[in-house]
């Protein structure tokens, strides 16, 4: 017989719930698509109760945003010059959007946000703002220029994913970089 202090409480350890739900979210989105990836399906794939998911994330959109934050992680702002930093950022975003389930989840939640102001606010404050602030600091650019950079890069990558169901191939990412860099490294005044 085990002592009360050595017995493990029933259920999944709390620390592992988020990881299990995030993995299940991406695999479910990849398997059935964003629209059919319900919280109930995601919870079942994660092996947790639907109520467990809803206690952490009040909506599917909030879950997807946190899942994307986990999938993307911190921006690897690397490079000795502005051009290198921007190039590495574009390649990083393109690679992340191309990961299984990530591009689908991103495009789906983005599409839902068009007609959902509350979800737009979550996307803006929870997902975009941390990356925008990091880029502003790294590039020493005003908010409007960094937002334009994010709009162009993410918009093109999600458009490609939405139109083809596939992430952008490397040669097209190279072309995107070639089009964007002159505007931000030699383009209009940064003021």
C-alpha cells in the first residue's frame, strides 16, 4: 500500500496538459482542417476533457492563438545587419507557417478574426504585439513600418497557403526577400 504522500493524483499532470493540447490542436487541424477542428475533437485527441480545455481557453480562437505562440516561440532575431535580421525573420516565419498544422491554424484563426472583433484583439495583443515589439527594438523602426513589414510577410505567406494548401517554396521565399528588403533597407524615410 502506498502512503498518501507518495500516491500520484489521478489524471494528467498539469504541466503536460498545455503541451498535449497544443500537439493535439496542430495534428487535428492538419488532419481535418481548421473549421472541423472543434474543441471537442482537440480535447479527445489530447486525452483530456473538453472542460479542461475550456478552463484554460474560453474559445477555440484563444486556444489557437496560444497554440501558435507555442509553435512559433520567440523570434530568433539574428544577423549582423538590418538586411540579415530581416532575411532571417522572413525565413523563420516562412518555415513556421510551413510546419504541419501551423499554417492551417494561422490562416483559420486569421480568417475567423475578420468578423470577430474580440478574436482580432486577441490576435493583435497576444500574437502580433510581442513580435512587433521585438522587431521594433531590433530594427529601430516605428510601429507603422514594422506593422507593414509583418502585414506584407505574413499576408503573402498565408495567401500562398490558402490558395495552394502548401507553404511557399524556398525560391519564392527568396523572391519575397528580394522584393521586401530594398523597401526596408533603402526605402522611404524611417520617420
